[in-house]
C-alpha cells in the first residue's frame, strides 16, 4: 500500500548511526511554555521531551496549532510577546542549560551556535535593508567580522546556497528577489556563523514542489558538510521520510510518539500517528485528501485526560481522566497512549 | 533626481496657483476692505473713491490677473492698513514663527518617538500604560487651556518663566512646550501603533533569532519600517503648527505669522493675507517634497517607482 514514501524512509534509515554517537547536542526535558492571554493560559508547549545529536535530524510533525513553532521558539527563547513565558523544564545544549543563561549569554548563542529558519521565510527578510546588510549582521555581531572580510564571507555564503550572481544580489533588496531566492538567503543567514544546531520551521511550505526539493537537498548537503544537528518541523510526512532520521509526533502541545523514521512509518503505534499517516495521499489510494475528523482541543482549556480522546477510535474510560505519558515500548520507540501495550 | 525635482516644482506652481485663487475668491466674498479703511461716518462717495483707487471696482478676473502678474515679478502689493510691502511684513514674522515651531517640533520628535517606540516594545507594561495615559490627557486638553495651565504653573506659580512676549530662550519655552505637547502626544500614539504592527512581523522575529541587541532590533529593523506614518505626520505638522500656533501666539502674545494672517483677514488687508497664504502654501509643498524623498529612503520598494 505504500510505495515511494516507504522507500524513501528505508533510504533514510540506511544512513550509518555513527554521527549519533556520544552525548546529545540538544536535550529538551519536560519543556513547558505557556502564553498568558486575556482568555487564559495557552499551554502551547506542555511538557515536551526530545533530543538531537550532531549530524542527526529530527522531524517534528503534527497538525497546525499543535505547538511545533512554539517549541522551536522556546529553544531560542524568542517567545510571543506579550504573554509568552517558559514555565518549566530544561533545555540542555552542548551540556549547558539554556534556561539558566542570562539574556546577554542567550543573545550570543542565538544566530551563532543555534540558528533558526522561521516558518514564513518569505516575510522574514527586512524590506528596508539590503541582502548584504542582513547577511553581514550576524557575522559582525557574533564573529566580529567587519568591512571586506564580512563582505567576502557574505558572498561566500550566497555562493554556498547556490544563489546566482551573488555580487549583484548582495546589493539588492528582498522585493527584488523571487521566493526561492529569498528562501536561500534566509538559509545563508542561518548558516553564516556555522551553527552546530539548525532549527527549520516548515521551511518549504511556501515554495512550489521543484524549488522545495532543491531546497531540501541543499539543507541536507549543508547538514552533512558541517555535521549539523537539525530539527525539521513540518506537517508533511513525505518531507520527514526524505530528510529525517528520527520523528516526533506532536499533538496539543505534547510529543505523543517518537521513533526512528523507518520504525514509525512501519509501525505507528499512537492512534494520532496512524491517523496522520492515513491522511497521506500516497497511502490513500482513493486519492481524496483526507483529514482527521474533529478538532484539536483548545490549548487554554485542555481536558484532564488524553488530548486526543474526543477524536480517538480506541478511546476508553481511563483516557478521559488520566493523561498518558511517553513510555518506551521498543528500543528508541516511545508512545504516550493507554491503548498501546507496554506504554504509559 | 532632476526629473523628480522638475515634477515637484511643477506641483508647487500648480498648488500655489490653486491656493491663491481659492483664497482670493474667499477674501473677496468675505467683504469690502474699503468699508473698513474709512471711518464709519464717511460718505458713500468717499468709499467709492477709495475702492476705485485700490482697483477694487474692477472685475474679479482683472484683479486676480493683476495680482498674478505682479506676484510673478515678486511684487505682492502693499498692506492696505500699514502701507508697507505685504511680503516684507509676512517674512518679518517668520523668524519668530520658525523659532517656536522648530523648538516645538524638536521637542515633540525627541520625546514622542522614543516614548512611542518603547511603549510598543513594552506593550502592556506600566511604562506603556503611563505613556498612554499621558497621551490621552495631552490630546484631550485644547492648546489654549494647556497654555494657560503652563502659564499658571511656571510663570505665576513657580515664577521661573515669563508669561508672554518674545525675548531670550526663557520666553520661548512655554509657547514651544504648549505647541509641542499636542504634536508629541500625536507622534507617540502614531509611533506606538505603527511599531506594534512592525514588531509583530517575521523580519523582527528573524532579527531576534539572529541574536541582535534589542536597541538595534527596535531602531534599525523596527523603526526604519514603522517611520513612514510618523514622517508624514511630522512633515504635515511643520505647516500645521503655523495654524495651531495662532492660538498659542494669542495666549503668549507671540509675534508670529499665524496671528498676522488672522488679523489681516479680519481687517480685509488682502495683500498681506494673500502673501501669507502663498508663503505657507509654498512651505507646505516643500515639506511634501521632502517627505517624498524620505519615503524613498525609508522604503526601497517605493524608490523604484518614483
Ligand atoms: N501570540 C500568541 N498568543 C496566544 N496564543 C498563541 C500565540 N501564538 C501561538 N499561539 C497558540 O499556540 C499554539 C501553538 O502554536 P504553534 O506553535 O504556532 O503551532 P504549529 O507551529 O504547530 O502550527 C496554537 O494553539 C496557537 O493558537
Ligand atoms: S490514550 Fe486513549 S484517547 Fe488517547 S490516543 Fe490513546 S487510546 Fe486514544
Ligand atoms: Mg508553526
């Protein structure tokens, strides 16, 4: 029933496990970020756990509104203002807890050791500044590069992301470039200071399919070259299969299942993961694009039990009163569901 | 740039022409200067004599044509009341006006913009709340009341500043402040709302994610994009304050151009009123041109189409 997708997943899991060795590059433990708004407390990130190693890429998938972007922004500590606040957990990056850093120390890490490509890449370049200014900024701030050196490096970065005619583009403004080109510029800004961790938030949603494929290939190449750890947020399982070593499925501010990509594709255990996969056009031969019936819960008024209970076909009594937590059911495969043997 | 200048010059000429025609017609519709120039006991013959000596008995289009042909040659006629060249009278009042407007605008920009930027940055904080309360109060009080309040506090109460007249810097403070508060408050609100929009954009988020300092994010990435409405308003206010200044000039007995124009209209002193209107219109056109140039500098997307 599968085809191309599973082959892609198989290809991915075929990569050697070597880069994964040693301590994780990033380890997020029980992270909680709530947004305090007038109507209440939006639990956008509600006890999230995951880790990423050097040279490894983790995919975070889930419906829109499940807290994927907020998770990445929490790692960067760039929260929605006013109201966003990290209320608990740890973010261990290269062994240090980022939540214990001062604002200044965090500024030195942002855009330098950890870089992020935001969701709406086409809008993320400043319309009033040239590409060159925007590219040089992190180089100046973090690496102390100035003048000619900074300019040389900026040109090199544009060549690196395969932008044609960098010498001309560096003087142009964002509105003078196509969507695909702007995307590449944003990528170039992100890798400018040679980060060890790259967070990419749906970096390809705004692009057409060919440009998307090129951009994914580019990100993969950059990752291999620099042994970069990468988190790739998307709602597209197809991209996960192409790009990611591991997957975390996110629902209502929590990770409900995580496993190696191949494992998750072969054996999705959480009812939400299976439902997501059933929605894939590749898996559904009747060709109609399906969606999961029902809506995710209001994150300001989460039910006491499992957040998926109202939409779950396997729901039972316990699900409505007690929230399941993530438990390892097979090596590297964790699920939060009362209906999975060995879980919760 | 050359073409831009030529086009701007063309616009100035057209604007001056239209403004002078409208004001000319309004002035003539408002009454007969001859009546005001003679004692009320004068005979109708005497009034007619004066009218004809001033050329006021000719058809309107002839009078306007004469005005234009003289104006082009730099002759704006003499004051009917003071028998002095009208333009000279108007220009002699401008230093006083520019002094107070310049200081007022400087104060308004210096305080209004940073207050607006930091209000937006710290939205919902006590700083923001006090700034907005200040704005609401400042905008609610008419300038003549504000002027009187300031006179009471600083001139009569604390006795640190003079109540009226033009002299050294101390004479300048109260009228400038009175004029500045309104503009400052308007700039604060405008900057705040514009910056709230800008601070919510993706490029500001990216600037944060790059690890830039907050001040750089606010000013270089933020205000640069949020400045457009602020620049427009400040530019319009340079001329707008001449009008708003009339009240302030009256309260503080400040010898500015606004008061001169008002009294010349009241006295039907047509040449002075016309000269005043022309100068203010020209100023307005020049500031509109400067605003256009600033737009292009602020937003490269406009630059290309200019
Ligand atoms: N500024 C904000 N104020 C209140 N709620 C917000 C804000 N930004 C995001 N949220 C809420 O946080 C939740 C998670 O959002 P997000 O992380 O953007 O989802 P995803 O990236 O998975 O689509 C959503 O329910 C959204 O409504
Ligand atoms: S815990 Fe219960 S409701 Fe939640 S996914 Fe599992 S079976 Fe469904
Ligand atoms: Mg998102």
